[in-house]
């Protein structure tokens, strides 16, 4: 009787284990780690991740900032900061990720930006038994939560929490009274500008510059040259990776010279590595923008 | 009466394009303001010229292939233009005119290829071969475009597509000048072909018996209509729908004779596109809509209304 009970008990355990394996989940043992990602999935790890593939430059930068850079076994071609990141093997441009290239790095955790194609890629990776997390990272206030959870998943919670506190306090600062105005011009034909609901809009506000397209709700929007001229920004801010940027080609065209800031060549060039994505160096970016605006003619 | 209405529509559209806009220009400063002089006026004129060119090109091509579904972009031109634009960005061709020029070269290249296909085996631009060749060349160009986009790691390529979807954000006096210098020759060739095109509507053999040089006519019409469309692509990207609908609207209102069809299609196309562009840059201000969306939203109900009247009577 007892043996039978033992046997059924064992069988039940086995069944549970099989069921758990079939679902591709590791049962957390003792001090297991559990976080909820931004698609609402509960992600559990038995131990801090040791082999991580990061599929967004911001995640790569955060992982290095919290001291987990040595856990990275894969990155995208865009992950170029910090310089140590370049030593990590690239798995391609990550848009969308090559599931096979990612799996070939034999990661125990893949960190993805939440987007339609990435959700599909994450499902495919999970089916291969690889754990994934999907985080939003479009805004300053999303940096802290992402850093905290990456800290938990890598066992670097203390460093991650202190980083998160810094960016959270930045995110909760009231905007500095603005003395100057600017427009972020992403593309000239058709003209695409950055609106509110974006990282850059927030950085500008904290650097004391008013984004003249703050009333546009979406992160970016197509506008006409006439609208830019009517909003009359003091500066046109342009993302540029060049070391010695020159005024854009359109600056000399008569139709663009209707915009005062273009006519007077009041361009502010922002390095894409620092401004093109939300990252742990947000405070540095704000100071940098402030400095560039003060130094501008 | 219809001609008076058309003339009034031309004037009203151009006036609205100059008066309306997100910037507040006092009425008295209208002629002195750089906003009107450098932005609104060239943009209105360019939209009008491109609309006119697409309308005329559509009339010519629909007569040539004798198919009501023919659109100036059907014969591989949009695929070729897209390939040109993406090549310009992927290979960082220098100069402010690199992108439009490359799009023009791509469109003309696709056109030449379809033209060559149309002449194979003495086929003499058989409409069926032209349509099939156009679709095939367009698909081939689109495949190369997609391959380039997925292999070249340039985020800027997304913007090549934004440009290709068409619009007049880049309008300037230079682009107006380009159209003004370039468009008259193909326009004159098409208008001169009005009478033989009327004969062609009866069929190729009857047209031949009635004295039309069908071979020469088809080649001239094909080349002129395509070159007009290629110029439109270079200054404004691919704006669909105008070249498809305007010829039908004009046929419903003014009949099937090409000597009235060409001028009315030019003016109607101009009015439609200039009005659509004015709406595109004002209705959702400060944002702007792609003009192709507006042409479809305004044009389709109008077309449905005309079609209903025409089928009822």
C-alpha cells in the first residue's frame, strides 16, 4: 500500500515535471527569479542568466552599465556602445531578429524590444526552449523599470536599482522653464519631426528647450515646411553620426530658407549614439544638449 | 457650361492653395510673404502640373492599351522608380538631385524594358504583352528593391519609401521649372495624336484602313505618356489614382474625342491634385497627410457619383 502510494506520488511528480517541460518552463528552485515583462508574461529563471543575447542597443548599454556586460553572448549590429560591446558577437541587425542566429549563440535569456515581429520571434525562441523577455523602451520613464528587471534577471539588482533611481528621478523632474525652442527634424522630404510622447521631446524639455511640435501627440509626424516656418523654432536639431557634421543639403534650398533657423544656419547636431535611443546616459544627453544650445550661435 | 465650371474650378483651386495653410499670412501681405512665394505658390503649381501630366498620360495609355484599368504606373514605372530611389539612398549617391534623378532613370529603364518586350517577335506593342510585361518588370524591380532594403543596413531606406509614396513637400521653383521645361514636348506629341487615337479606338485594323500609321502612333503615345509619368515621379513620387480616374471622369463629362479629352484631362487632373494637396496640408494641421490618400478619398466618391449618373441616363 505504501509502495503503491509512493509510486503514484512519484508518477504524479513525473507527470508534473513532464508537463512543466512540455510547457518549456523551468520550475523555480529556491531563490528563483521571476519578473513580468511588458507583454504581461511572467518570466522565471532558476538562476541569474549567464548567456544573454540583447536585441536592442539600449538594453546592451543598460547591461554594461549595471555590470552584466560580461554575460552578453550576442548583440545587434547597432549595439555600438560602450566600445566593449563591439567585442560581443553580432547576430545581425535584429529587425526582425534571425531566430537561428540568436539560437546559435546558445543563450539562456534573450532580451527583445516589444514590437510585433519581436513577439513572434520570442515565441519561436521559447519553442526552442530559450527564455525571452520583451520590454518597452521608447520613453525616459520606461528606462528605470527595464533596468530594474534586467538587474533582477542577471543578479545585478543593486547596481540596476541605483541606475533606475537616477533615471526615475530624471523622469519625475518638472520641465525646466524653456528659454529656447527647437524642432527635431528627422528627414527633409517629406519633412518628419519628433512630437510629444518621445524620448527626445522629454530630453529637450529637461534641457530647457521647448519642442515646437510638443502638441503633436505621436512620437514622429509628417509636417509641411510651412508649418515648421510658422512654428519658427530657434534651432533645428538633427541626429548625426558624423564627427564633423555639416549643414544638411536641403539647407541651401530656397523653399527651406523660409524657415528662419535654416536660413540662419542654426543647426544643432546631436550624436545618434547618445540621443538616438533611450539609455543610461540620459542625464549626460540632457547636459550635452544644454551645452550645445548655449554654445550655438 | 461645363467648360466654364472647369475654368472656375481651376481658379478656385489655385486661389485656395495660395490662401490656405498652417501659417497665418495676412491677406495684404499675400504677395510679399516668402511663405506664399517660396512655399505655397510653387507647391500649388507643381501639384497642378503633375496632376495634369498624370491625367493626360492616363488618357494616352488607356487609349493605347484599350483597357479602362490602365494607369500610368501600371507599365512597370512605379517599380522602376522605387528601385532607382532605393539605389540612390543605399549607395549614398551625392547631390540634392540624386534621389529624383535616380527615380527618373529607374522609371525610364523599366519603361524601356517593357517597350522592348512589347516589340519582341514583331509584336508591335500588343496591349496584352504591354500589360503583362509591365506587371512582370514591375515585380522584378520590386524584388530587387526589397532585396536591397533587407540587405543594406540603412535606416534611411524607410524614408525612401516615404518619398516614393508621393507628395509635394519638396516642391520648389526648381521642380516647377523642371516640369515646365520637360512636360510640353510629350504633351504636344500626345495632343497631335488626338485624331489617330480616336481612330485607334475602333481597333487597330480599321484605324490602319482609315489612314492612321498605327505602328508609329503606338510608339509615340507609349513613349510620351511614359516620359510624362517618369517626370511626375521625379518631382513628386508615385501618386496613384489620378491617372486612372481622371480619364474616366473626363470621358463621362466631355465624351470620347481625344482633342477635348487631352486638355480637359490636364485641367481636371490639375484641379484634383492641387485641391487634394491643399486638403492634405490643412485638414490635419499641424500634421500632413500623404496626398495619394486624399486623392482617393475625394476622388472615389466623386467618381462613383458620376458613374451612377452615367449608367442611369
